[in-house]
C-alpha cells in the first residue's frame, strides 16, 4: 500500500454510500462528508473538537469523484 494516503474513500455504491478504509482496513460506509470526518476522528487523526480538512491529498485519496461526489 506504499504510495497511497492512509485514508481511501471509494466510489459511490449503488446505494449512495462510499466505503472508507484507514490503513487498508474498512472503517465504514460514508454517506456524506460528516461521516468521513467522524471515521477520521475515530481513527485518531483529530480529536472531537478539531476541524478536519478533507481536501488533503497526503491524507485522503478520493476515488471515483471528489469530496463533493455523493449519489
């Protein structure tokens, strides 16, 4: 998994959710930006009060669309 950011958000599924992995482990299905931020907090990338910038290529790879792509 070398060369990839630690967080990968996969393309939208037919139900609209996007699978999220952290260090290669599935952490859940996101249905919006808030879900992705919550998964990052749970994984220790930020505390509950800290705002998370979801547009950091070194942290998150958005596949099949960007952070605005939700079906």
